[in-house]
């Protein structure tokens, strides 16, 4: 019964990041080493985090955004110099739910095939006490609620 299915809450924001794999990112088989996908996910996620809070504010407040869960499913391989687009999305929730979840999909720009997809969950922790933050400070939360879609950037 479709009526029973819960509609996702919150507004969806999306980012595009252009990636050109570097020679040093290849493994012995000549394809991008799997660990680099997580690095790309992290870079795209961090761009969104920086729209909420600057590095200076992170240091001042003692807040840190830690990975609670990281997942990647590899669909196709990719090699040096192939043009990729990383699509990162996040649903803006009206109330902090203890974690921030980001979804990722890496597409081959020319072939229009999916290379990999995954998701990451972040928790917010007090860096000194190592305790989970249950409420994000208002000045950060207001910026979070105002996040919008942005043009693409490159890494």
C-alpha cells in the first residue's frame, strides 16, 4: 500500500564535482585504486560542510565531523585521465537527527555509465570530550538549513 510508505522529509541538495583520475591514483592493474573513491567522497562532502562552518570555526568550537559509516559499491573500473562526475546529494532535515547522510554516485562523463555509488554518514563530536553532539549550534544550523544547490567544481 503506497499510502503507508513514508515520504522522505527535507529538501534535497545536490552537488557535482568533476574528477580526472591522476596517474598516482592507479593500482598495479592500471585502474583507480578503490581507496581513492572514499577520498573523492570525502572531498565532495567536505565542500558542503565548509558551506556550514569554516575551518577556523571548527577549530574555535571544537566540533569535528566524524565518519560513522562509509559504503561504496564498485560498478565499473576507470583509469588515468578518464573524465568523471561525482554527484553528491544530501537531504536537509528540519531537525538534527544525530547524523548527516550523504549519497554519492560517480559517473563516467563520456560513456554515461555509473562507475561507483555509495553513501557516508557523519556524526558531530566534541573534539575535546569525544562526546556525541546532540544539538548543533544555532549559527551552524541556520547555515545548514539555507544550503542550496550549487554549480559544479573540480578536485
